[in-house]
C-alpha cells in the first residue's frame, strides 16, 4: 500500500513539474513577444495592458487539434447549416434592415441578400461571436508553433485594433481561433476590410450591425465582387461527361486554386454545347458570362456552374461547402418562393 501511494505521489509531482516547466516556457515566450511588440513601436501602455491579460488557453489548443472530421456531403451539410428557421430569420431581418442594407448594397456594389447570408452563417446574425479573449487566443496558437508566423501576424493586427480604439481590451473577444464579431473577421481581415459606417470613429463589428454590414460588403467588393452577377447555379451533367472539365480539387494555396479555376472556366454557350443543363433539364441562360464547374463532393454529388462571385466567397473561406451555403441562403432570401 505504501509503495502504491509513493508511486501516485511521484506521478503527481512529475505532472506538476511538467506543468510548471511548460508554464515557464510560455511565460518566457510571452515576454519575448512583449519585447518584440514594443520594438515594433506599439504604444507601451497598450502593450502593457494587453500582455497583462494573456493566459495560456488549453481549450484553444484542444479545439485546434481536435476539429471534427465527420464525413459530410452537401446533402447533410446544407440542411444543418441552412435550416428553415435560419432562412425565415434571414428574410425577417432583411426586411427589418432593408433601407440600410440597400444603401450599403448600392454604395459597395454587393447585393444585400449576400450580406445577410454571410451575417447569418458567420455569427447567427450577431448572436454567436465567441467569448475567448482574442489576445490570449492568438498568443496561445502562436506559442503552439505549427502556424507561429500566421498567429504572430494576428497578434500585431490585434494590437493595432486596440491602439486605434475600435474596442476595449475588456470586450476584445472572439472564437477560440481569434475570429471576431458579427463578421467573424480575423484581426488582419479586420484591419484590411472593417468599416466605420456610422462615422462614430470606431469600426465596431461586435455591437454595431451597420458597421458589420458595410464591412462584409467592403470585403466582398475588394475581393472582386460584381453585383451584375449572382454566385452560380446547380446543373446536371450528361452521361459520359469528360470529368477533366471539372475544377480540379486538392489545392493547397489560393493561387493553385485560381489556376485550376482558369482551366475549368468557359462561357455558358460552351457549357451548353458540352451537354450541361439546369436541374429541370432546360437550357442554360443565353448570357455572355463565364463559369467554372465546381464539384463540392464527388461525381455523384451536386454540381455547380460557379460565376466570378464564387471566387470572392472562396476568398472569404476557401471551402466549397461554405461558399455554396452562402449562395444557397442568399437565393432563399432573394427568391422566397424557392
């Protein structure tokens, strides 16, 4: 019995020692980051206050390393991501904010239904924004080391946000990965695209939905959005279709993905000649626009002719499921009879 207790005690001491050593390493890492932040020229008061709040977040590392790998298809994904209640709420909120949404839509050249769709899918119309302190999240992920450079860039961007006074440190919170506000922008995206729509001196994507709407629109516009186009349409393929015309999968970078897009892209008349049709079997529209053929799942799943605006959605989040869900919800906002 005494031997067993001794082993248990030794084990506890060993775990405690490891935890102490790990905390000491993290503390030194934070100290080095703090010195680097001051060297970069951030205000010392901002750095002191921000770094005083930093804590190692085990749940952030756990969430990052254990993201779900459940096998999805669009047939299972879309009903979960875009259920009827979300469509109904999106339509309701569109009507309630119609005047401002349409002003923003006209100013930025981005249809209002896409603004609402992104708002709904990113944060459930502002309700789900995350509660983890952004500074601690990005420092924890930088310390983890797998994407250190990326998360250090997020830290510098986060300090800029605090320095410019867009939000207080106390309320500077987001998802475990550092995505923030009603738009779920990462700090670097905030600095590139966030908008102070109401002119109060703050780009407030957390509490100000009008700033959020304009920020979404600004992002899409800068990503190449064209409000003369929609996002795409589902199509059916003929039998014995040459699969080489489908946009190639498995790219690691956006540049590779855009190169593959160019290889698939052709005008609608050419797709018509290759045998593609609308889902009801009718001809494709006779309009002079180009599209790539996108396959979110496999050859047996849904197929989409995706227009240039789809590239802007994939710039926001390079996921076929995400981009398609935005288009899917936007269609149901804009065309209630679908």
